[in-house]
């Protein structure tokens, strides 16, 4: 009687060569898990894997596999995890994968996959993790993904020709989303106001697209948000005061847009904030004193705006600051001595010290600046 194998775990075993089409003498048809990640396996994925009908997990990530995704994998009706990321797989995502009704994780990132995201993917109603970033996908975002209501992470970033608009239905139905990466794509249109319903969201990244319109005030509802990256778009309007309600926010990037109006003093309520980047906009008015309450701030970039007034003396409390940029504005006066004292080798909080302090030194007298413009 042949030995029965249910798990084939060969991760990190320095395996080379191709994946064998079959191995005689062992009953592999009962396999539930095949995991051969982080090896140097080459060649294509054998279509015969589609005959392992009991397979629940197939993990071949971090190898050197080439070729296309075998449509025969559609026969794996019990599959829950398919992880093929960090290979050199080409071709498109087979529309036949819609038969994998139990799949919870589909990870294909860091490959060279082309074509569009199949509309049939909307039938994967148990899908929780969809990782397709850093491929060569084209077309538009399928609105049908809004039917995958169990999604917790949707990562499509770095598909430079994947465009269209963001379907508002994503905000209406994907209410379990914790991570949403739609950055470095070709998206246009506006940020849906329905995103304000994604109250479990912790990480929202939409940078380096062609998005326009205002920053939705509804984003102020996302009380769990820690990362908000909206930089390098064409956003306009003012910085919403409602962003001051995001008390868990650690990183706020709104730079390189067309934002106007004054800096909301309410941003001073974001006491967990570590980085605030607002450079290269059209912001006016003065720098709020309330920003001195951001005691965890390491980076503050306000350059390339139309800010007026002086740099607040109270900014000397920013003891963790390593980078402060005020240049290319209309600021005047003197750089406060309290800030200059942060530019020391002794450092401030946790041994940090200010290594980058930039201002327009002809308008702002600054003997301690590390660079003048």
C-alpha cells in the first residue's frame, strides 16, 4: 500500500530545478498543503497540480517560476490559499479561477501578469486577501469586486496602466477592509465619499494617480486610520478640518496636489502623528501654533506653498523632529532659538536630533539652518 501524504512542506530548503509533474510510489492525491516557498525552483507551474482535488493551500512564493497560470487550477475546488507571489509569471489571470469558491487568499504580486482583472472574480465571495500589486495589469478597476464583501486587504498598487475611476460601491460594501492600496496606478476621477463608511480601515494609500476633486470630509469618520497617503495627485479644495478627528493617524501625506486655503489648526489634535507632508500645494495663511502639540512628529514638510507669518516659537517642543522644511513660502522673521537648539549632536527625545532644517534665509533669519534656499 502506498504511503499517504497530506502535507508537503519544503519551504527554505534551497530546492532547485523544476517542480516534478508526478512522483511515483506515494499517494499524493490526498495532499491538502503544498508549500515550497523561498527556493530557486524554475520552469512553469505543472498543470497536473489541478488534479490534487483535496488541496487547500498551494504556496510557491519566492521562486523563479515562469510561464502562465494553468487554467487547470480551476479544478481545485477546495483551495483556500493560492500564493504565487515574487516569481516571474506572465500571461493573464484565468477567468476560470471563479470556480474556487472557497478561496480566502489570492496572492500574485511581484510577477509580470498582464491583462485585466477578470470580472468573474466577483464570484469569489469568501475572498479576504487579494494581492495583485506590482504586475503589468491593464484595464479598469472592476466594480464587481464590491461583491467580495469579506475582503480585508485589497492591494492593487504599482500596476501603472490599471486605471479608470474608483467604484463608489467599494465604500458601500467592502466595510471589512483594513488595508486598501490603490497607489501608483492610472486612476482618475475623484475619491468616493463612500470611503467614509470604511470604518475598519487602517491603511489607505492612493498616491501617484490622476485623482482630482476635494479630499472627502467623510474620511474624518475613519477612526482606526493610521496611514493616509493621498500625495502626488490633482486634488483641490482645502484640507478638511475633519481630518483632525483621526486620533490614531501616524502618517498624513497630502503633498504635491493643488490644495488651497489655510492649514487647519485641528491637525494639532493628531498627537500620534509622526510625519506630516503638505509641501508643493497652494496653501496660504499662517502656520498654526497648535502643531507644536504634535510631540511624536519626526517630519514636517510645509515647503513650496504661500504661507505667511513666522515660524512659531512653540515648535521647540517638537523634540523628536529630524526634518523641518519651511522654504519656498512667504514666511518672515527669525528662526526661533528653541528650534535651533534641536540642531545638536546631543539630540532630543530618544537620541533624535534635527538633521534637516530648511528655510528661505533671506526672509527668515536662520543661522542654524542646515540648508538655505
